């Protein structure tokens, strides 16, 4: 007997005898609210069933024995599980109410309701940017699933959704290894479901494959990531047809991962076509997606802008990043801060100096305000913003000289910004060595600020630490050799200024050695600078013939 027929038969019986037949009608309504359909009006029918179940259970729970509290919790959870446009505060309040009814429950139905309520609460908190709270709720949900063992196949599928939330929060908190591990667990758990339940929960095929592909791509395994995406094509198409809003977001995420992989593999044209498809796919859904379509669009626009900048199309890239920042201002602090950082550096690279300071005046207070409650996200972004202040204080602006030392930019001097950036980056490295490159960049920027203020010794010490960091990074990954060469060149100049000529020569010699070892070589102009620094140092230590040969090599290089 279909659930619709069962509901129709139970309604009159429940009116006559609500005590005996009401709970059965409530169970049927809860079941109906969980039936996902791609037909028009399917969500409205699910919502109506859930609303009726909640209203019925509220009447039943008046029974002084409280024996219907678990059923009411399940009805509230069912209603929260239907995608609708109700305010998040309302849904969160209902989920909290449901948890109160079944927290501490020992029976299986209560534990399943508890786990599902915590899962849905985690999703809502994640959408609000409350990442830590979301992660805590999702982990409590996993504990409830463990207590409810043995799980049915449907509950195993819901547990997979919980794993996906845990992984998403871990990713946001920059815990990339944890995210990769949990996403692989989710994918394996989906593939372990009986075949008929894999069909029933077909949306999980794409929902587990795309995030795993993202983590695998971030780990440098681009071909493996593309294979995962290819295997998920049909599942993505089905997801878009049955649940259009999340389906289109997931498809756009898949396209962004593909674009990243294509770019890393040197297929730049294919990468751009793919990221443009992602942007176009998301535009119609902004404002219609409960879980933040604008945030996904802003992320896609940032990816397209970065690709355009990398391929030398600066004006188009900056325009894309400006659009990303405008979209991000409407969707939340995390995407807003990321978009502002990208736009700041893009405008600086394009020489649009006058347009940068207002962005920094918006970015820095935002990052400071959120740096304590979500440090993994906002402290690295704050360091990047502070490094931008330092750069603005030290570089020429077109034909103009840098601003006078001590000039305030976004309320700070270059030296103050550089010192704060280094202090924050050191704290980040203490907790996560992956931030060593960020600390190296902060020290490199501090050097420039200190040298402009006349503190040559302080600048040399900042560069000494920077060189040590970058040497370790270059030993682990040759891609860091160019940055090491630049740091060594500046370090040699500071040692020259301090009269430590032998040490300066060693630094300049190693700078040239590292520059020669860079895959593809440094840009000719930079290579010429390194060679001229070495020639000057050779002359200073009494080796004029060698200095002449090195200077001649520099003169043969093109000026760009």
C-alpha cells in the first residue's frame, strides 16, 4: 500500500481515536515527508506532510506519559530536512527542540532522530559561517550514529551525509589531510551500500565523488581527480534533475575542480572554458539557493579572475575579481575576505595603487573581528592584508616614488604592518608548518619596510630568518627556489650595507645558483639583477676579473 493511500485511510481513523491511530498517521506523514520527487510540487507536498506530522505530534505529546516525545522529535527533524525558505533561526530552534526531546535517548528511533537533528543543525550552522559549532554538531551526530548501530542502509546513507559535513568543515578550517581522509571514508561507505540503496541514494554518488576529487586535486593528483569527476557525470545529471538547486551547485563545484586540474596540467584553454561554464551555471541560482548560491558564485568568479591574471589578461582578471567581491559582500564574511584579498593583490599587480587602500580599510577590520573566533580562516587572510600594506609602503607607483617612510596606509605604517604580519604568521607556523611560506612572505615584506625606515640590521635579521625558511622549503619542493633566490639577493645587499662583505658574497653566489636551478629560469630581468649583485660583491672582495665576466653575462640578458 502506498504511503499516500495509507495517509488517506488513517486520517479519519485518527480523528475518531487519536490515541491509537494518531501515532500511526504521524509515522506515515513522516515517511511521506522524506520521499524526494523530481515532479513539480514535490517539495511542497513534503512540506505539507511534515507540517501535518508536527501539528499532530504536538497534540499527542500533551499526553502526560510523554510517550510521544520521540515521535514529535522525528516530525520536527523531518520538517527541517525538507528544503524550504523558512528562516534559519526558525529551523535551528526546531532542531534544538527536537534534540532536547531525544538527547540521552537509548532506543534506536530516538538515537536516529538525535543523529539526524545534529546533522541538520550542523548544516545550518555551516551555512551561517559558524564552522566550529557546525563541526562539533556533526561529530556529535557521528557519535549518535555509532550508538544507534546496527544501522539500516538508509541510516548508513544519512551517516555518509554527516561525514561530508565533517569534511567540509575541516576543509574550511584548513585541515586538508583530515578532509581528504573523511571524504574517502564517505566515498567508500557509499560504494559499500547494497546496489538497490546506491540507486535509492544516487545523489550521494556525486556528493561523495566531487568533494573527494577536490581534496585529491589539492593533493596534486590531478588525473585521479579527473577520473573521479568523469565517473560522477551521470550522477550529477540526475542530481540536477531531482534536486536542481544543490545539483547545480555541486555541478559547478565539479567544474571548478576540473578547471584547476586542467590548469595544473597545462591545458589553459580548457581550464578557462570549464571555469566559465561554472560561472554561467551558478548565475541563475543566486538568491534561489538556501545554502548560499552567492558564495559559490563568488568562489567561481575568483577562480576565473585568477586564471585570467595568470594568462596575462590583467584587465579582465581584475574585472572578474571586482565582481567576485561585489557578490561576496552579500553572502558572508569568509568569502568576502577571500575575495577582497584576491582583488587587493590583483589591483597592486595591475598598478592600480589608488584603488587598493579602500579595500584594505574594509579587509583588515573584518579579519581582525573574526580572527579569534575563526583563526584558521581569518588570520592567514589578515597576514596577507598586512603584507599588502607593507608592499604599498615600499614600492614605486608608476613613475612616482614610494610614499615617504612613516606614511600611514589603511591606518598603519609599513613597519607596523610588517611586524604584525610576522608575529601572526609565526603563531600560525607554530600550529601548522604549512604556513611557513606565508611567514617567509611576511619576513620578506618586513625587510623592505625596515630598510626604508633605516634599520639595516633589523632588515638583515628578518631576511636571515626568511632565507632559512625558504631554504628548507626549497629542499622539500624545488618550486620555492625562485623565492629563495630573491631572499638571498636582498640578504646579500643588507650584508653589503653592514660591511660584512664575505657573508654578502656567499649570499649573492647562492642567489645566482638558486636562480640558475629554477625550472624554466627566473625572468631575464630578475636574473640580471642577481648577476649584477654578485658582480658588485665580487668587486668588493677583490675579484675584479670574475666580476667583469659576471657583469657581462648580465648585460647580455634582455631587459624584460
